[in-house]
C-alpha cells in the first residue's frame, strides 16, 4: 500500500508485525529492489564510466604535478607556472607540496 519505495520498508515492517502479532521494534526488514534488466545494465555502464573517469582524473592529477615539477626544475616561478597552466600560484605550491 506504500506510495513509493521510500515507504516500502516501513510498510513491510507494519504488515509483518500485524501478521505475526509481534511488536514493531522486534521486526527487522531488508528491502531488496529489483530493477528491470535494461535499467540494471545501463546503471552498471554508468558505474563503469564513473570508475574510468575517477581513474582518468587521478592520472591527470599526476601529470599536472609532473608538469609543475618540470617547469619548476627549469627555474620557473610559481606565478609563471600558474599563469602558463591557468591556475593560481597557490595551487602550484600545493602541487609541488604533494609531489
């Protein structure tokens, strides 16, 4: 009788308590939601893409730090590095600290 999935767990607890004639606090319900196969597959693809994006972001951060290190080793100032890369000199300093 719930109007949405958010209410399903509470409704199941209520029904079970009434059906088994026990206190509501004595009921523990685990809600499992089954989506259509198409939605499940599409969501798995989305999760995979999110994982790939996170990995790419991590690799990009490494390359950014390497770039800053290269420029700094060639005596570029933090401000010049920041200007060249389009970031603040404070961010350049952070990238150097992380490296």
